[in-house]
């Protein structure tokens, strides 16, 4: 059964004639008759009675006519919605990100995106960076937000955020008055460090000159935990500047520039072979515009 057969069937119903339906469908009458025979064989029921040159629907034909109209209407609506999607983004985007990205990078992007494209539903999958990359590769996510670099060649990357890694200390800490920090100044203080990821790699590189003296007290997975533990006086830590701006403005924590001003890049990642919907293309455009605006505001 195909849509062309349904259209031919309903034209016979509308016109009450095989010959007139053949003219309407630009087919020969034998071709129309063959279509109906195939349809009746597939359905296992006779759809028309042909008596004295007149064509009328059987009981099965009357029932099927309603269903055929519903199927063609469903096709029409599907085509219309897909055409609209190519012009006005709609549908759903599933995006994976870690906690810090959800809290400090994405809210502004999402707010702007939803204002412009209210018909697109956004679902957030929150987890650590490695799991985000894996789920993008598995095509379980439309996009991932992850620290760069991401090495897999199957992935496309778009830089959406760049941030400086700073030392984070309580406001009254002995280091709070430093304007720039050398690693040797940290040898005497307990350190709270990220458990993994690009930030941890930067921290390890910075601490390399005092590797033997460094007092790593705790390894924590969450930027929020790092901030709360530093506030509680359990040690000093490293964090992206943007993740602790509110606390720095309030005076509860102090951000200190470290030697070399190390930075992280956050990227939007997606499969290179993924067919991108209009909604997905709009999201890429929005995030890159948001990044450009943020860079201009900081310069």
C-alpha cells in the first residue's frame, strides 16, 4: 500500500467512476484498475461494487475510505511541519554538559535561544565531560558541551567559551593581597584540586615546580564543592574565573591571577556525520553569536 494508491482510491470515491478518476490522476483506466486490485489484495477485502456500469463502495470500502483520508491528511501535515522546520526551528535538542557549564555558561545562551525559538524544546543531560563526549559519539545527544581539546576525529568542535584559570582563596587569606601568583607561594597551603579534566591538567602543570612540596588535601569533582570548601577554610583551589565571579564580587572569595594566565576553552561538540536540523543549526549560530558578544564585552 502506498500513498499513490490511496489517492487513486479516493478519487474514484469522489468522482464515482474509474474512467474519470483515471483522467484526474493522469493514468490509463487499466492502470487505475490495477492499482485498486493490488490494494484490495493487500487489504483482503473488496472495496467497490461494479453493477450495471455504476461504481459504489462496499461496506469495507466505506470504512477504508475514512482511514485513507486520515492517512493522507497525516502525510500532508507531516510534509507541512517538515517544510516549516526548514524555515522556523522547532522540535527537540538534547544537550549534555557538566555542572559548571550548566550553571555558568549555558543559562544566558538558553534564555536567548528560547526567546527567539520558543517552539524548540531543550533537554539537558548533566554529567562529567568524558561521559558527554561518549554520549555524543553514541548519537544519544545532539550536542555536548565539553572542555577542549577533544581528540576524536568523528567530532566537530565550536569554541563557545574561553576562561582564565585563577587561584581561589578565602577573602581573608594570606594570599588574598597577591596580584599575581607563582607556584612556590602555594607550598605551605593545603590544596583542593579538580579530580580530573583539562583544569586538573593545567593545575598539575602549574604546580610542577613544587610537585614534591605541594599539599594536595582533596580532589573534588564539582566547581560548587571547590568553592564551598574554600569558603569553609579547608584550603585554596583553582577555578575558571567566570565560575566564581559572583563570590568575588560579594567579597566572600578572592580570585588571584596565576603565572602565565592559563586558560581553558569550552566547546560545543557534535558528530561530523550528523544530519543537523534547522533547530540544531540555529543553536550553533546562537552559541557562536553569544560567544562573540561576550568576547567583545570583555575586551
